[in-house]
């Protein structure tokens, strides 16, 4: 079963700028979680 995707959603999904920002946002979140969770290098 394929979910029906509207034209607006398709354009949103295929927008490289939005994809790029989402990718950076996720990377920053992961970096913050990793850095915060491990308390950096100083301990």
C-alpha cells in the first residue's frame, strides 16, 4: 500500500535546501547529544 503524497508534500520532500537544513540540524543535535553526554574531553 502506497501512501498518497500531495504535490506540495512531494515538492517539500524533493527540495534540496530543506533536505540540507534538515541534515545539518540532525548533525548538530547528534553532536550536542554526544558532546553533552560524554562531558567533552575534560574530566
